[in-house]
């Protein structure tokens, strides 16, 4: 049978044109769901008072350490005294308990005790200033200096801004005569910065709530922020509002090898460190498998729907492009951390002198586990991929990954509504928190756990967290307090 090449070409062209037309229509319709959230009424916020309070909070060095004996608890006492002075109505109205050495648990009684309470979480402690970097700061790290554009100092972003925003919101609501329907708990831990802490303030407060039969409807803690995005021709003048719905686990593992040792003038073919090099190569060449968890398509969809029309020709096909998306994300370290458990070889140790062969050499590997990957899975993975079966494995510090919280709860919807009422250019989307928060400790008493700090800051500022010149824009303070006021009003009410 003779093939009519011209007819085939015409048919193929027609099919391609039809597919392009269908895709063009799909892209045109690929827009955010039209929901009229309305415009938020202006909130009463004493911005100057809020800024002054944050500056003073930063000036009190509530530094935490893994070694509890190094902690200066007199600074926490000073911080507590400051809070009592700064927020008199709050301390008159709410019940306060000190848990452990310095964690604060406040209870605001509502009008309907049959409803599950809500909680707002923060931590009082900050990380130390790296030795030798004190002089690198534009303004001293515990000055709380306000230059009119930024408030400078340790804790400005992590997370005395959040804690003070909550306190300012509650104080102002009380001044306005507001009483919640649900009970409200404020839980301010003392040692969140101690990674994978087995005990600690947050866990103790959770256990106290649990012992009293209290189940929380929802809680909000630190996590995502408001990140400005302006990519010309793609995504212009938008803000990405990331709401953390889960956080990764943490596991420090020491892997060791023993050897004969001796004088370095007569080395074997491979020293203990040399053999460990193969262990490192095995770990880095055999990463954990990747997976696009449901929050990734949801995140990309929320962003993709707000891109310009030509770009939506691609983003409207996200469901068909998952293999490509995953392959690309795996090649970009920040993106790869969203789709798989990460392996980071961070430390190595051999002999105590340059001319001595190590009798024992070790490396420390940091794993950040995806939800669903356990500490036990990490150990099994090491045993599987490392060819040298003589290695010794010791878990130094670890905590499991959290569960995922739903994105259709009243609390998540309240966050979305408040953010969209505040600015229609906000893109509210779920994401996975890479670091750790106190929030994960509350899973035994709460399923709706969200990690979000309502402060606008660019990537350059967020990278200063835990680093030199940590600071927060003054213009973000008022909106942060306003968010917490609206959040407490909405979420503390019974849904009717």
C-alpha cells in the first residue's frame, strides 16, 4: 500500500495544531480559583511600642546550649521580668506557669470550655554568636539597635520577632476587650535551638497539657515567611507565603573504622582514613530515593497558576511533567532536599598528629529525613550502600520526622484567608520545613500543626538567620502583629 506522505504530514500538522490549541485553552484557564476574600479592615497596632519591645527583647541574651550548665538562666529571669513589665494586661488576665527551668506556659480562658483550645508557639532562646565574629556585626548582636530601617540583633528573625508579635497581639486584643471562645495557650520554650533535644521545654509543656487531658484544635509556630518574588516576564510582584505543614527529621551518625596504627613513615596501602574515603564515596554516590510528595504539586500549582500566560503553557501540564520535575529538582541541592532524605558528611577525625597513623578514624554524617523515613531506615541504608561491612555505627543525636498536617483544616484556611485579605498578590502554599521547630513535640496532642511567621523578608535577610547581621525590616513589625490579632480572632471562634 502506497503511503500518502503529504496526507500524513497534513494530518500530523492538524493534530499538533489541535493539541496546541487545547493546551492554549488549558493554560488560559489555569488560573487561581476565584474566591472573594474581601479586604481586611485596618488593625489597631502600636507599631512604635512593638518595635521598642522587640529591641529590648533582643538586648537580653537568652542563649541556649546543649550543655545545660553553660546556660545563664538569670538572663531568662530577666526576660520574664521584661515580659511582665511590657505586657501588664496579659499577665493580669492569663494564667502563667513556668515549666522546666524557664519555659513559659500561658492559659487564656475562653467562653466555651467544650471547644478544643488553640496554641501559639514560640521559643525564647537564641543561638550563640560565633566566636571571633562579634566585630563583624554592623551593630552589636545584642543591641536591638533600630536604625529606622532594620532592627538588628540575634533573635530578630529567629524568633523573638514571632514571640513578641504574639504577645503584642494578645495585649492589644485585651485592651480592645476581646475574649476568645476557645481557650488559647501560649507556649514559649527555652531550648528549641538545642537540636534533637530529648527532653526540653516544649516536650515538657506538651506532656503537661497531655496529662491534663487537653487536645489542641491547632497550633502555629515558626516556619515559613513572606518571600517577595519578582521574576520579569514570569512571576512579577508576588509574595510566596510558605506554610510549613511538616518538618524533616534529624540524625547525626558517627561511622568509624579501626586500624593497626603506627608511624607514618611506614604506611599501609590504605590508612583508616583512606578506607573511610570509600565509605564517604559510597554514601554520596548512593543517595536515598526521591519522591514527589503531595505538597510539591500543590506548591507548584499555586505558583504556576499565577505565572504570566506564556509560562502557564508549561505550568498547566504539571501533572504530566512530574518525572521531569523530579529529575531537575534532584540536580539542585535546595530543591533536592524537598524530595529526598539528604546525606551530608560534615566532620572527619583521624590521628592526633601528622606523623601518626590513625588507630581509629571516624566521620560524622548528618541525615535530614523525609516524613516516612525513620531513624532505623537511615541505619539500614548505611549498612546497605557501604561496601565495607567492618564499619562501626553510632547514633549521636536524632529525632524522627514529623507527620504531615492537612491543608483543608480551619486553621490552614484561616492563614490563607488572612494572607489573601492582606495582599491579593500573596501566594499561600504548603511546604516542608528543612530545619527543626518546637512544633513537632506537640503531635501527641494536636494534628493541625502549622509553621508560619508572618514577616516579610527577602532571601538575603533570611540567610542571616543564625549568622552575622541578623536583622528584621521595621516595616514588617506592624503587619506581623496584625496577622496574629486576626488569626487569634478567627481560629479561636467556634466554626458555625
